[in-house]
C-alpha cells in the first residue's frame, strides 16, 4: 500500500455522500498505515481561475500572455503563489492521489478543474509526458458520484459511454457511485462498504492501459509510429478510447483495468 495519500476533495456539504466516501477512504487508508492528507477545496476557498495573480513578481510577456509558458517559468524560478506551492508540495510527496467529487456536466467541478489547471502546470513538458512524465511513478484515481443511474452513461444511453467521458483522466479504474441521492440508506451503505473493501488492496490493482510515449513519433506531430500501426492493424479494436485508429472502441477500457 502507498505510504502517502493525497485526497483532493470537492464538495461543500459535510453531510454529503461525497463526504462519507472521503471519510471512508481516510479511515481505511489510515488503518493500513498510510499517511493521508486531504485538500478540502471548498473549505480552503481554493481559487479556481488561472490568472496572472498566480505568478509573483510579474509576468515576462504581458502583451502576449500565455498561462502555460508563464506558470512553467515561474515554477522554475520559485515565483508561484503560495496556495499553488502548498498543493504542489503535497502532490510531490504523495504516492497515490484520489480525486473525490460529484460529477458536474460530465466533468469535475470548476473548483477541482482549477486545482488541476493551477497546480499541475509545472509538470507539463512536450518531451516528458505520459509514460515519461515526472509523475510516472505515482498513482491516481477518480472517485465520484453521479446524479443518474448507470444506464444513462452506457453505450446506448443518452449521455453516451462513460468510457469516452473519462478518457484520459485516470490511472486506476474509477470508483463510481451511481446516483446515491435517490438510493435507499441500505444501498448507500453498501456502496461505501464496497469502497472500503476496494481500498484494502487499491495499490495492488492493475492500472489502466495507456499507450507509452515511445509509440509516437515526436518529429511528426506525435503520431503513432508506422510499426505500431502495423502491429495493431489486425486487431479488432483500437489501441485506446482516444487512439482508436478508426476501429471500434475497446469495451470498458476506462472503467476496468486491462489485464
């Protein structure tokens, strides 16, 4: 089991199912000997907007401001806002990161998206990403609630296949709590018990499959290399949900780990 866990949590109500899921994770992981830290974004009043205020000492090119470039440079020079620095230190220390949230508009809440935009900027580099990125040895997963039953996010449901929605946000298969608000107290208790059980061996799980960086030719716009395309040409499905090569999508590839 991971020694240090960071839970990035986004829900305002301490009486919510998300709060219960977060508390269950803290209790279960702590009992296993992990050090668990929670970034309660609403309680912290975390700033969601990525702006020039995130950089101390002014920006280098105010006329042609590019947040990604400026935040990268500010990180290298130690000129980031204090709230970003604190979250980056938590992230650097963590072996496992769990994002706990209610799904909003088929995505994360704005405050959590802001955390991703502002905190993860220092990690981006064209030449070192995905399987070669600075976080390649860390694990991360989504744990979230929906306001609808599972059928709505099926491959014939009105919102479309959840596997497409989740690409490419995760490392471990997600923990999805389908529509707990309309369920019985017994069903919600069962959901939480299932979560506690999974947490017992979370870091022993296989991770989701993503194509490694060396599958792509950086000199040709990071397209799949010819030899990789040839290797998968006879396969029934595409490589991944996002890199489908014009083939059918791999079934359940974003909700179940490939073994």
